[in-house]
């Protein structure tokens, strides 16, 4: 989670969490301009949502996956009716764990709650 969306912050974040040969796909937000990776951009302001860069019939350049993740985060947070920004990264970490887990299990719930001996 990045606390700022300026070019210096976003490029440092992307460089920290990606390999040098990674292809970064973003929307047209100017904060991504400093990224020193292979960079494919979809420009929503031009009505572009996906693009087939190599003409094979598959739109490689899109950001639907991350937009879907943020929809999942928003839906995960909805029952809490707002969380303090101080704790937001913790809630996002729990949501990320649930997304990666793919299902809620007894083991997952037991990791969330502290067991006490009776």
C-alpha cells in the first residue's frame, strides 16, 4: 500500500516490488510516468479500456484485474462502515490474505481470533 500517488512514490514502490524485466500495465495517471520498466498504458480519458498490442486477439493491456481487486477490498470493508486510515493497511492485508486463500476455512478463522483456555 502506498500512502502517496506522486511519481517518486509510485516509481519507488513499483521498482521495489517488480523485477527489472517486468511489464507494468497502468491507466494514464501521471504519477506512473517515472516508472523505469516496460510500461503499457490504457488511457481511460480517451475511451480506451483494453488494447491488443500484438494483434493476437487477446487484450494484454488492461487494468481490469487490479480494478477487480479494489472492488473486492471495497466490498470487504463495507460491513465495517468505515475504518480509520491508521488501520487501513491491516484491513487490506486481511483482505489480501482472504483473496489469496480463495476460501474461508476453520484454520483461517482460528488465525484471526485469539484462543483462550477455559
